C-alpha cells in the first residue's frame, strides 16, 4: 500500500502542474464572465457574436470540467487509502491505474491543443553556413527524423531533394504521416547547430555547422485555401537521382512558383508529372495556410516561428560531438549526453520538454 500511496502523491503533483498549464483558476473566472454576458437581455441580438461566446464557453468549460473530475477522483483515492487495509490493495491498484490513464489523456489534451496538432507534418531541412560541412549536417538531421518516424511506425516519404556538391544535402522536403506528427515536430522548427571534428578536414580541426528545420501541417481539403491557376508558374524538368531508368527518361519533376508570394515548391519523388504536381500543390497549400495564419495573428511564432539567419547565435538546439557529448535545447535548457542516441532519432524527451514549457 505504501507504493500506491507514493504513486498517488506523484500523480497529485502532475495534476497540480496541469492546473497551472491549463490556467484553471483564470478559466473559472472567464466562465463567470461569459455566463454573465449570456444572461443579458440583448444577448441574441448579434447571433454571430453570441455563437462565438457559446463556443468559447464550451471550450473553456470542457478544460475546467475535465480537470475538476480528476481532482475530485484524486481526493477520493487519497481519503480511501488512509482507511484501507491490505485487503483492498488490488482494488486500489486498479483505481490508481485508471486514474493514471485518465491523467495521460488530459496531458495529451494540454500538449496537443492547437488546431492542426493532429495533422501530418511537412518538414524542410536547409543547410546553412558551413559549405560541405553544413550539407553533411543537414543529411544527419534528415536521418534523425527518419529514424524517429520509423520508430513510431509513421509513413515517411521524400518529396523534393537537392544534394550537396561534394556530400550531404543542400535542402530536402519530406512528409511524415502519423497521428500528431505536426503537433510533435513543430517543436523542431528553428536552427540546429553541430560542433564536431570535421570528417572533411585533413587536419582534424573542430568545425561548427548549421541547418534550419521548418515544419508545416499538411492541410486537408476541409480547410479553404484558394490557389488560382493563373497565379502559378509551373516548370517541369527531368528528375535525377535514385529511381532507375524511368526517372532518368521522363520530365516528371515539377517546380511551382506562387507568383503573388514568391513561394517556390517542388516534387520529384512520384513516378508521373501529374502526381508530382499534386504533391507540390499540397506543400504550397501548407505554406499559404502558414502565411494566412501569420497575417491573422500578427505573430510569426504561432505557426511558422521567427525566420532566423542560419548561423551562430540563432540556434534553438546545439549538438556537441567534440570535445564532449551533449545535446542542449536553448529554449527549455533540456539536455542529454547521449548525443549519438539523439541523432539516431531519440528526440521525444526534447519534444515533450518543449511542449510542457510554460505557455504565455
């Protein structure tokens, strides 16, 4: 019973931490204010505004009710364990496990609460300052996300790729399909810095390389993004790289420029020009959605993150392979010494540290 009591105490700490993240006390005050508005005689005169208030009340009340239910259940468990003897140990274990499962569901609601968090993720990696070193670093990041997706049994497909002149990747765009892929990987958006002994330097000197990662949600058809054909410049070219004779003999690769914004997207992964164009348009749709949300919110941090120069001082995370092993996220101060494990796809701890950070 002592072990169960200890677990309940730990669960209480987690529940109280969620109270702060959910801002339960503030939301209870908001509920009172919204209910007061609904009781006004002229509430329904503006039906659009009234509907918005009702939806807001439902959303806020849902968070408060979910937390209150768990808090009341926790009080019951704490009271019962004070008087229960060992004959109730099996029952207490079942109730504690059930509570833990419900708490995990509430955690997911807190961490993945934004509109498109459940979406697939479109990821772009661009090499930065550092030439061949940076291109090699971009390919290492690409492998890291591939291994992460593989471990999660997510579907992974490369949409477009430009290789480095000597080694590595200049830039690459790929799609990761899986539940909450975007909700998790949005934490990876920013500049990533690598410090190591260069394998391309005959003198074995230490080098610093940079690469940027951008993450977009895949936009489904139920979200209206207008793309006018006359605003597109479509160029087809002969695809190169892996793919055999078919790739080398057909003009299947597609590059699309959206003239009003200057956004350029491409795809060369599919077998036909038609398929590549369809995939490129999906990427363009995601980028236009990103721009639209930025314009609405007047805050680049909400969807796209602040665009930064890919160089020293702007990184979100540093990966040090020499003179010691360390990966550190500069936003959360979370760090891990198993740098090679992180580069092999073990990035969940960094993702959840970012998602659990205090929200403004």
